């Protein structure tokens, strides 16, 4: 149900901090709800680029650059974008004054009454959310797909609010939402009908003091669930499996390596090359593993999680099978860009941490020319060393983390440093031979050289496509 205290923002001073995609969507939603909106960002107008084209500047106050904190000090409510650390001192001061500081995710959820299907995890969120969305859409359901992926949840909430004002039914039968740990840090009432954690591996240690703190943020996805809800756990991930003891919702699981344990009410698992499920109350075969189009063990896990959600929502096995057989994967996630002179070029720019790059390396059987590097997020690059020695013919390093990665793989001699991504692509194209793969999977954030991972991936693809035939 819609929460009255957040719906009643008419005339209240609300400051949205962080003018990225979700911040802009939150500002629009608040305007629709009648709030007096101020948007604040420590970047200046020039650095924010085209953001202002998406806002009605006559209807909001803008506080930018070094003055941005002043907008927080006068607010009745503060809404923060995922990239804004929730422990900033200026936000702590607001809390001490009794001002609520919530995430854009929390804000949006207060305006929604349709069931929320939420997914979090270190890796695989975007692929799984996209699969669930396609399965529901092909079953004839009206679905919002977004959150941390693509369209901010506040966009969907805005559509729901507009429909409510017109006395029309809600625009969605369900909302499939990718949720990051950053978004979960400040939830209060965010309440998914189905919530799941795909995996938890070391990531964002530039933001969290420990892996335990990171896991605790992920765990908050279950915080407001009821016994009528569902909580899904990856039983092959020890950190995730250990979390299932204290949730209120009905427990479901998915696994590639074991049978479902007694405390799990149902789920999906791999048996003899077949994906089996008990989600509907009876044992059924979803499909053969070989029928899933996307490659890699991690994508088998993503497929099992997606099938579990879809079947809970009443999708038929036929639809689930068809989507798994046809879905080619996401842009920037083990995306095949081109085959040139027998060499396949693969864009895995979404590989922004060590575990994502490990999964990419495990998914490719051919000799690999690996392009890696960028801005370090506190990852342990030494974990890459065994697979690099086993599968990587040559390692091409770019960006700020290049010296750290080179040091972490000491003893592996086939390492080059490139000043630019162009240089790395050209060197790989010149050296790789037929039957080999040029893989960009950076194991790092992109912000030292690119606007974001999408920008990095698209520049890689443009460079590959420009190579002479």
C-alpha cells in the first residue's frame, strides 16, 4: 500500500542529493507529488552536462558545487542517489535534527502498490532482472523493469501516481527491480513480495569497512518481508546461504551443486544436466542446461533464479524455456562484439570487480587476450593470478590499477601496459590469432578514464568495429 507520510509531501521542502539518473527521477516524482523540490550536487553545472534538459528548471531550486550542503540544512526530507555515501557528515547532521534521509528506492516504493520483485547480489543482477522481465512480459503481464538497472524506480512510481490522480488502474502488474547495496543502506519500509540475493563477493570495499558490513547492507532486502512473501537464496554461496535463518518470508533456494535442504520450501536446481524446479509445488523440468543461450556457470545460476521468480508469478514453463533459449545476454556482459580473422572480441565492461572477471575467464575455453584495469575498488587482484596463468595468453593493462594488477600476478610474464584503451585493442588485434579471444573484463571501476562502464564498453566496441577487415 502507498504510505501516507511520504504521499503527504505537498508543500514540504525536499532536497534530492545527487543528480544522476535516479536523482532526476526522484525530483520529478516529488514534483508530481507537490513537494517543494531542491536538487543538490557537489558538481558544478558544466560537469553535470545534459542533466538539466531532463528537469523543469522553473519548478526546482538548484544548489550546485561547494554550496550544495546548504540545501540539506534547510530540508524537511532528504532523498539521496545511490552514489551518495549515506554517512556523509552533512547527512548525519540532518538526521540529528530529526530529518529523514532515505534512498530514491525507498521514496519510490512508497508510491507503489503492485508487487515488487527485487534482486540484489554482487554480480548477475542485471541479467537476472532482464530475464524475469522478459518472462513476465511474454506471459502478457504489464511489467516495469529497472531500478539500479536502466530506468529508475521513481519513473515507474511517477506513472503510478499519475494514474492514481486520474482515477485509473495502476500501470503495472509487477515491478522487477535491480537493487544495489547502496540503495538498501537507507531503506525503511521497502517491501518486496519476492526478494533474492544472487551472490555476495568482495566488492565496494572503498565504501564499506568490511565484507560483513557489505553483506549486512544486502541482507536488508528481506527486512520488511512478511510470512506471505518469498525470500530466495543462492545455496552454493556460503555467505548467502547462511543468511536464510532469520528471514520472516517463505524460504526458497537455487543450486547447481546440491539437492534442496529440508528448511527450504522449494526452489530450482541442476540435476544431470537438467534444470529442475519445485516452485509450483510439483517437480518439473525447466530445460536442459545446454538449451540456455548465455554462457557460463554463473549464467546457469541467473537462469535458475529468473525461472524461480517467473514461476512464482504464474508464468508457464513454455515461456520460461523460450526466454532462456533465446536471450543473447546483456550489452557489456560477455557480449560478443565481432569475429575478425578468426578472433572473437568480447565486451565484458560490466565486469567491474574481481569476481566478475573470474566468472568471465571461467566462461571462455579458448586462449584469451585479457584487457583489464581501471579504478581500484579495493579488490584482491591476486585472486585473478591462477586463472590468468591457466587461461590468459597475454594480459594488457590500462588505467590507475595497472600497477596493482601487475604486482598481483608477479611471475606471469606475458603482461603489457597500454596508455589507452585504443592502444590495448590495437595490440590485442595485432597479436591474437585465429581461435583466440580478446576479452575486455576490467575487474575495476571505469571512472578513471570513462564516464561509466557503459561508456567504456561502447568505446571498446567502437574500437573493435573500426579495425580493418
